């Protein structure tokens, strides 16, 4: 059986380029829905998808430290972290709506 990592690009990868993607207000919902569909198709549990979405705290802190040292990258880093947070929120809404 395919894993969400294998199926996910079929649902979301062709929507728009990654750079443009995170700037769109609807993009977190699109990505969360793609991951939710992949989860249903593969039988993965929600926790494994949450791990795909989340940025571990130690990684987020390392990225923020880098951003403090390289202010020219700070906006991109914060946008990326915020995007992952919003995808997680949308994914949780889908899980709750699905009953679980």
C-alpha cells in the first residue's frame, strides 16, 4: 500500500508552485485536504500525518535562531513556520469533522 508521502504530491503538488503556495490564504486548507485524502486512502493514522505537518520545536527554534542571525531570511522562515501551523489547524478541523 502506498504511503501518504507517496500519494500526497498527486493531490497538492500540481496546484501551484511551492513559493506561491504558502502565500495564498486558501493554501493551508488545500494541503490539509490533500493529506487527509492520502490518510484515508492509505489507512494511516492521524498522528503519522500530524508528524508530517509539524515542525518539531527544536527545529523551529533552530530556524528562528538562523533568522535572527540572517534577517534577510527571517520573513521566509516565519512564513514557512506559520504555514505549517495553519496546515495543522486545518487538518485538525478535518479530523474533527470526520468524527475523530
